[in-house]
């Protein structure tokens, strides 16, 4: 039987490959907030996915304290996939 290959969806594996896990974890704060804390903060925000994807690509300053998140070297499609995954946590 041939194996079905699913398209790449955001997941802990994409977050790890993209080096997100250097500063973030799913459950606990490291250098940056946990992904679950991010999801909770923006739970009611209908623009959260786009805003988070933009923040991943362009960087974020002042939303979670003094430590800024620099712009990440990541494809916009991967940033969008990560943002979509984060808001589901």
C-alpha cells in the first residue's frame, strides 16, 4: 500500500524546525511567552492569525514585556501556518 503524504501543517515539528522552540514552548514561558498563553491572549481576536503571522515575519516589540522578538527568517506561508496552529492551542 502506498503511503498517503499529507501537506505540511504547522505543528511542534514546524515550530522546532523554524527555531521557535529556542524561545517559546507550548506549555511554559521560556524567553518568550508559551504558545498556549499567546493563544489565550488572542482567543477572541478574529485578526489573531494574520497579526501573529505578521509578528513572526516582522518581529514584535512591547506586547509581552521588555524582550522583543526579532524578525524571523521564515517563509510567510510557514509563518501563517504557525500562527494558525498557535491559535488552536
